[in-house]
C-alpha cells in the first residue's frame, strides 16, 4: 500500500466512527457543551493552559476530531481557534457542536499533509492530543508543518498516549507484543470503538508506531525548543485504562511543550 492508501483507509474508518460517536457519547455532549464553564481539561491541561495563558491566543488543533477540546479552548478565552481533521463527518459534527455551544471555531476538513501555506505563521499555539500522532505515517513532515504554522515564539503543546504502549495489545495485558522499534503500521481490523466498545468498526485502519525519540527529534530538527516534558501513570486513550490499576506499570501518557525559535 502507498502512504495515501493508508491515509484514505483511515479517513474512511474515522467517518464510520463519527456515526458511532454521534449515537453514543456525543448525544450526551449537546447539553453540556452549551454551559459557559464547559471544559475538557484535566489537571495536567489546566496547569499547562494556565502557564501558557489562553486569552487572546490564536490556536490550531491538528487532528481535532469533532472539536470537543477546541470548543473548550475557545470557551477558556482563546481569540481564534482553527481545527483540522481529515474526517468530513467529524468536521460536520464539530461545526454543529460549536454552533450549539455558541462559539466561533473554524473547522477545516483536510489531511494534515495537504495543508498549504495559507495558515503559515498565524498561530500562538499548536495543540495535539490523545491518539492523534499514531495515524500519521511521517512525523518529520508533521513537525515541519507545526514549525510553519507557528508564529515566532509560538508554542507546541502535545498531550498524548505514551509511545511505549505500542509494545502492548490492550486485550492481552502487560505482555510484550511488538518491538518498541517496530516501523510497519498495525492494521486494526474490526476493532471495538474506544468510546463505545460494544460496537465494532468494520473499516480496516492503520496505526503508525513512533518512538519517543521521533517526537523529541522532530522538535529538535524543526527548531522547536523543549520547555516542558513529563510522563504520567494515567491513561488518556480509554483503550489502556486497565493498565492504571497495575502495580508495576509502564508510562501511559506524556505532555510536551516546545517553543519555536
Ligand atoms: C483519536 S482522534 C483525536 C481525538 C481527540 N483528541 C479527542 O480527544 O476528541 C484522531 C483524529 O485524527 C484524525 N486524523 C487521522 N489522520 C489524519 C490526517 N492524516 N489528517 C488529519 N486528521 C487526521 C481522525 O479523523 C480523528 O478525528
């Protein structure tokens, strides 16, 4: 398969997932998202957003899904919010949610690798969360894009699943299943949905394992200076939630801040 075949398969899978989420957790989001104090931030994000200061910031979220997090960022005081996602169904869901929430958020349906120069140098903050980077085959190009999007001194905030989790199959527990250094993508076939595990997603999708050094190296190569990095024992994905209960556990998530030179 060529890179674009993987990306188009993933787009199809995410469009299928959007319909499952619309019937599931999103049906309970409509009322909550209208509240002025609606938020998706956990303790880590509250601390980091307080440090960054969202007021008057221009923010772009890559792989924003239905914008549930970006809408929280807008409600927390950001000036302009742009969300990019490859799934037209999730982008449509995001537009409806933002309208319902009473906030202005710009949603753009695009493969991140197809973003041209139109957004270059416009953002104080690039935001990436929970299960975004594993869908992307080329992290070097992704960090190049991030560097282009940021204004000078702009910041990158990543809050993601820890790459060590690629060694494990959540259904088998803490048993090494893959090499940390694996490069070929995982093909997820007929997998349970992460929000609605009783429902299975029929489209085969492709998940790309990346090392932590691919993330840190991407920052270094594209002159994004690390200002914060922390690893956590809490899961963000829901898929690995059971690992939180283990006495001897691997790192489950991390946060990273970097500033453009
Ligand atoms: C796990 S979801 C992100 C969830 C989000 N952080 C949240 O908690 O609501 C991953 C998203 O990445 C998007 N995505 C995958 N590949 C992409 C690509 N090449 N370009 C843009 N978006 C992509 C998918 O459509 C999906 O909405």
